[in-house]
C-alpha cells in the first residue's frame, strides 16, 4: 500500500554519513502469540509458566502416529487480526512443513504457511509523532507453530528441552519495507500491538515473549535501489528494536563508506554491548524443504464466516481516534494518546460523558497518565476511578474548586481515595465566592500595606501581588475572579 | 473336525456365537500355532497373556449373548499400529523399546468390537519394501513352498538364513504370511503403494486397501501421509469385509479421514454384479509380463462376464508415470515424517560429541539401508532448486493419474480389473540387492491406486504353472468398497478357495 509514498526518501529521516546522506530501509516480521486456550494443532494448554513439559500432548511431543488437528479458535483469531490490519482474508490457505532439525522442534518440522497464507496484503496507519503519520504495508500474515525451549543451565553435560511452548499458535505478521527510521519502527510495533490488544488476538506482552520481532535492516543512498539486508532475530522489546535499527544501520554505513559490502546474514542484537553480531550467513542458511503438510487438508472457510467475524469486531483504534476527534473535538495527538490502550479510551469516555470533553482529556492525559506513570501503574490498576475523576472535573466546572485546588484534591483521591465531593466538604477545600469574606481580607491587606497600595495605583500590574496575598490568607480557596474584581474596585484601578 | 485355526473368520465367528467353541480355545489354538511357526518370523512380539485375558472377557460376553462383530476372534496386528504398552516399532531399530501410551484408532475399534490381540506382526521397516526383507527383525518366510522344493529343503532353509524360501511380499509380509499360515484369523495391514495387495497376492490371501480417508491414520506410524491407508488381510473376501467394517470410520483426530457412514460391507459379499461395468485398462498390459499373468487376467474377465458384468476397454494413459512419481512423493513425505526419530525423546539414542553428532549416529544406526535411501531421495527432491523439477512435477502427474480414473468412472465404469502383481512371489535374497528399482517394480500395478486415493482389493484367482498363487486387483470408485467385495466374491467363488500350504514348518 502506498508504495508511491514509500519509494521516495523522506528527507527528515536521512542520516548523515561521511559520504553524504543515507536512508535506512526497515521491514519487520512480528511473531505474535495467538490468544487461545489451547495450541494450534493440539488440545494442550497454552498457559504461561507451569513446570517444564507440563503442557505437552502426544502431538506436541511428536509421538509416532500422531496427527495435527487445526484449532478453529486460532483460525478465527488470525482472521480477526487480518481484518484489523485491513487485509485481504484468504478463504483458502495451505499449511506447509518447514523442515529442520533442532531438539526443541520435536516433529523435525514446523507447521507453517508458506505459499498460501491465511491473510494477504493490508495496511497499518502509524502516528510517528504528533504531526507525522505514515502508512505501513502489510505483506502477509500466516499461522505457525512455536517451538519448545532448550535449557542449557540444568546439567553440566546435557541440555534439557521444555516443550510447553511447542505447538503454541503464532501469527507471523510481515510488513513491507516501508519503515525509514528507528522511531518509525518503534511506532509501527507499538501500533501493531495496540491493534492486537484491541482485537484480543494477542496479549502483546513482550516480556513473556508473546510478541517478538525479526527486524530486516538495509541502507542505501536516497533514490538508489534497495541495499543488501541483514535480519536481526528475536528482538524482544520496543526499545531494543529502535536500538538495534540504529546500531545496525550505523554498522552497515560504516562498512559501505569504507568501501566494503554487506553480506546478507542473520544477526543477533546484544543490548548489553549495544551491537549486533553475526548468527549465520546466507550460505549457512537452512534449506527448509517446504512442502504442503499432507496431514492437513487446505484450510477453507466461507466468506460469510469472515463477515460474521467482522461484524463482531470491536471498534479499532483508528476508528476510535477519528470518533474522539469528531465527537469530542480533541486534537489528533490527544485522541491518539487516549486510544493507545482500549482501557484508557474506555476510561476517558466514562470521564467525558456529559462533561467538558476537552477538560476531561486534559485531566486523563496530563494528570492521571502522568501520575500513573510515576507510580508504574496502568489504567487497569488506577487508584482513581473514572467516576472519581469525573467528580473532580464536575467540581471545577461548577466553580466549587479552582483548578489549583483540584490538583490537590486529585492527589488526595489518588493516594487516599474517597469521594471528591465529600473530601471538598470535609477538608474545607471549597472555593470562597462570598464577596463579604473576600472584601474583609482585601481591606485588611490594604490597611497593612499602604506603600504597596500607592505602588499599585501607579503601576496596575502590581495587582498580582495583592491577589497572591489574598489567596495566601484564604488558603487558596478564594475565587480568583472575585478577588480581582474586589481588589480593582477597592484600589480604584 | 477341522482345526480351529483352519476356520475362516466368518466361520469362527459363527462357531463362537453358536457356542461350538470358546474364544479361549480358539485363541489358544492360534497361540500354539504361532509358537510352532516362530521360524517363519511372522510375529515380532507375541502377547499371549493379553490374548487369553481378552478371550476370557469375550467368552463372558458371548455367554450372555452379547459382544461386538469381532467378539472373541484372534487377530494379528502389524507392528505399524500403536498398541498401548506393547511393542510398536514399525520394525525399525530406531524405535528401540518404544511402547506407546496410546492405542491407534483402528486397533481401538477392533478391541471395541471384541477382537483378541495375538501379537505384533513383522513388516518392512517403516513399511518401506515389497518383500519384508528390510525389517530390523529379519525377513519373513512365506508358508508357500518354493517351486520344486521339498518340505525338508524348506525346513533346513528355515533353520538357517531363509535364503531361497519365498518372500511373503511387503510391506505387510508378516500379516500376509501369518494369515496364510493360519496363525491368526485375519490381520491388520497398511498400504502406501501396494503393501496390502501385493503380499495378499503373493500368499493366496485377500487384502483390501480402502479409499484414502476411510480408516483413521491416528496411531499408525506414518510413512507417506497422503498415501498411507489401513486395511485388512484375511483368507476370504467375506472375512476382509467383516474386518474392514470394524476398522473403518471417521475419526476427528485425523482430519484426512472422511465423515461418511460405514456400510455393512458383509452384505455386499454375494450381492449380484449383473450390469456392473468393468473397465480393462490397456496400459496394464506391460512389456515382459509373464503370459500366465495375462491368462489369469483373461480368466478373471471371463468370470465377471459370466456373472453378468459388462466388460469395457478403457485407457488410463498416465499409468506409466505413476511409479516414478510415487518414488518421489512417497520418499519426500517420508523424509519429513521420519525426522522425528532423532534420539531426543524416545527410541534409540546413540550418544555423540554434540547434538548434530548424536543425530547422525542415532539415525545412521537406527535406520536400515532402504529407509536411509528413501530419506535421502526424499530430502533431495524437496531441496531448493530440485523441488519444482521433482516434487511439483510428481504432484502434477498425480493429478493426471487421478484424472485418468475420474474420466473412466465418469464414462460409466463401476470398477477396474487388473493383475495385482507383475509376477508371483520370488525368493528371499533374490531381488533388489543390486538395483532397488527391481524391487520397486513390484508395485507397478498398485501404486496408481494410492496416488489416486482409490480403493483397491487383491483376490487370489489362480496359480502359476509352478503352483504359486496369483492375484487379481479390483479398483473401485471412491468409497465404493462394496462393489469391490461383490466382484471379488465372484472371482473367489469362480476360482475356488485357495488351498493353503500344509504346515510343513511345524
């Protein structure tokens, strides 16, 4: 999609080398673990953790005579994901065997989809910054089995194998080489993760390995044909993806500027050393001897099944963002931040309901998110509920408390809890709008500071000093507008 | 009175039902026969304790007038089928000491219906072979005496290396030999390129490979998944029909099995074949085929005609290409299916310096020569740069072969009659040692049927001049095993039941 746009170098993305500008070209293969109770071709549980080899069926252990049976829920999840990526859904796809020997691959082959994937081309819209949006083409999405895990630290002489992950369903989501910087790569993965979480098709938990990225990086002079790429395998955090891109691009530019050439190879990113290292060269690459798995018939379903799934899809982030901009009048950036997580968007909508939507957005984004970040909490574990935050917004708009007091109130609700309205009452945080009380305070200050009165009459900006004094005396509860009005009339300015 | 072991499966069933014999008696008679016939090497594992326990339980059910269609009938099981807690190695060293914790669907259905397990039957290693000579457990001798041999000659050969004795065919050599020698009433077998039909033809027994998808492959050690199919070998057409009725059926654990009701196959045995249109494919008249095979074929045509069938000449033009294409597709799938035997989780492990060395040592020692050859062929034809030239072309040929049959059936043909094998049984050690293709040619008439996924049945129809049994093959429409049973019954009745050799091996 939009290859037109992406074939042209984006000048702001170019990086300087000794011989001029270079363009980084990035494509990604994301392995996303399908959210499902059981594995892709067996009934074994997909639960994370558990003792080694606790979730292994006869099929997962590749016992003689065992046969795979497709898990329909995994198929539905792949279709939902394809729909979320605005992609072509293929009603007929084929499972192939990818043959190689490894102890954590019990069958001696991985069941994957090679020539006929379940999902074809699609598009992801990515907000790179507040003002920059790009479209990233999706090449394909296919279903495949995860492998087990080799454990090398259990015995001085042997390696052990844990097959709990063996056969768990993965979606491999392949992008087109449409990304041009580490920042874009990070933004793309972040957006993809948001979409997957909205759909509920992958939990996106990179720490648990639910989302892993293989990053293909090459560099070229702007306008030149694509350079030779290197694939950086299994990068497991968004931050590392960005680092790996930068480090690898710099390595390649260095080699090219020294007159060398890039060897196509698979590399590993070492976050500790901040470098990529060769894992295997093209010559060492496996010949996977792909062929259609004869144990499985082609995967076929009707378009009506796809339509049925489509009709039950949740509102996706792009649509939600557009709606927030349209219905709540939010700027693009704010709407984008709010829809990043489905739970945040829902929270925001609860706060905004029947209230000043922009004020609600400010409170959610600036106060709540900021405070949650500081505490390392997320929206699901927020100590302030949408109702409580809505109550605070209500108190401001009713003029019961000032914006400044509201921040104090928020802090109390965040740390101690409680109903904002009651707190305002019991802690005497109510704004003083009674002009009698304000007048008394103003009179007292004027009487005590005749020199300042003279100064203020000569220079009206001195009014601020008086306002400060009144606020101090009233514990910040005086209505600032009322204070201003009273001061102006008493001072005659 | 006839020996209990000489009964057909159907007669034994009736005798049990009529309480003329008990299952324990019947089973013990077979266990005794097995013991005396050990030199034939049909069984690689005998399960007498289990057999008698099952027989006893069957007798209890029979006494109450209960029991399934195979209640109390002792059977042999090809070593390819997973049998819980019992030797299951597909006669390979690489599955050394493997005893599964599970039961194959097909055998589970036999036990569900009351059958009694006598033990596990010898076979070519991983079902790769046409003579049962590739078994890790050594060759099986056919109970048929080689032409002009005396019983004494045969007994002394049996006591030494078996050279010169006849092969029972393969890969289901143990099954065919055990059935012909009356060591079991019937046996499970499996057929990837002819492994039921060729041994049946070589031993004067009846074997059917049903339509691909008719029986579940779950729990059968895989050779070539798109071609493998379970089936029975027994002494009569009726016996095969009874056994297949129990073995067949949809299994949600095998998504290539077909969800269609299983007919009462026994009912089709003896049904009229009047008006059935039988195709005679000219391409099966191959160069160098012995005249007696051709005469047998003509005889078969005459019998079916006499019973009211209509004979038509048909053409299956891609027949010639089937064997070479088969020897690409089957090894390709096998090379992948056998990758799991790596020494990591079960079976043989030969220690090595590192993981690759362990793999290499284990697989070099664990697999026999023919299996290694096919893994190498299969790996080669799937390799980058060769895939299109071999595997893809072979698949195209497969489509054409299938189309040949479809056109024949579309023209109104109900079944096709061909010879089962291009020759009678040959001697142990006689073929294939210099050129494996010599052995592969055994399957020339049978592989087409696997490539097209059709049902095929081999029935004895006569003898060579030397007195060795010869069989004819009937090929049917998909899932029309019933027509094959009806036609085969006509041939069996017309040819007269085979006179099986007396037990000279005792």
